C-alpha cells in the first residue's frame, strides 16, 4: 500500500521526517473511497479487512456530500482503524450516474477477488474532460475516478509524540515547512468534549495520466489525530466525529 500512497502523496516522506522521533509513526487510521455500485461497493472493500479480523464499528452519513461511511477496527489496538466511504451514486444527475457506471463496468470481476485491488489504483480509464465533468458535480467523484482504489490519507496519532501535545503545534510546524492546512470548519476539527481532535494538510498536487495526457490534480494528504483519555484511562475508541470527518473530505478539493 505504501508505494502507491507515496505516489499520491509525495510529501509523505517529509511529514515523516518532521515528526518521527526514532520510532515509526503510529497510524490512527487509513481511509478508502468507493462508489456504492454492487461491483465495487463498501462491502467489497471491507471484505479483505474482515477476512483478517477487522470488525464493523461505526456508521456515518454525510448528507450534503451524498456519502455513506463505516469504520472497522482490529482487536489489536495498534492496527490502524479503517474508514471506508462510498458515494451514493443514485442521488446524483443521470449524467454522473451513467458516467460512473461506464467507469465501473470496465473493472474486470476477477480484479475484485484479489485483495490487491485495495491498493491497485484506477481499474478503468478516462479522459480529462470526464474527470472535470465528475469533479464539477462532486469533488469526491472526480478524485475517485482519477485515482481509483488506495488510501487517500494516513493519519498520524499525535498521542504517541513526545515533542507535540497539541494539534495546533503540529499544524504550526507543517505551515512553517510550506504545507497548506485544511481550514474548512477551522484548522482543528473536533474538541476535547467529543474526545477527538483532527487536522489535515491539503492534498499534494500530483500528475495523473488520462487518456488524453497528463494533468496535475489533488492526490493524497496527511491527517493528524489526538484522542482524549476516557474514564477508564484508555484513549477514546469511539471511532470518528461525523462533523469533523465531513470537513476532512475537503482536503482533496481543488
Ligand atoms: Ni481520516
């Protein structure tokens, strides 16, 4: 998974250099995107994780963005949570619906039986005009059509870090090093009251091959999460905060 992600988010190496304190960074969660069509729906993406012991935990609705999501956890608390969202294709224009169906119909059924599809990138081809048409109606649809399957972000757990205790400090360091921070809904999403604070960089711009040539578009990004201790002293395990996740999606906006 890491190889594809480095292509989507070339600044990943810089984030690691800036924050690592001698041990690998702990990843709070990875996030995957898909369309809610039977061939490629959320359940298809979840299956390989369930096969290795992940369990469904939370469900989330993002009405304005027309997304549904679930998150999955592994009994090993050090294993990253997995957040999978799907675009509710049927709620969009008939043009978007048909365009997405034409892309998904290019996916060979056999490709979905090999768990490698999870980091296989795009299993269809499209031209740049099709990307623009989709992105105009849904940034998420455009992003997914251009990049296909793979993690769209990794999330550094800042609880692990010794030199930073506040998300704002991490954001400050990143800004100082030239990163753009996602400001939608404020630079820190969530609060101690909801037991979870998150922030994210704006996605790197990366070159993508379309049928009619290369174009630069938003790729992957980094997220930072701070979980607060619960009454039993363990860090908050309750999954995600819908209002915060809603804004994190916008990290891949143009
Ligand atoms: Ni996230």
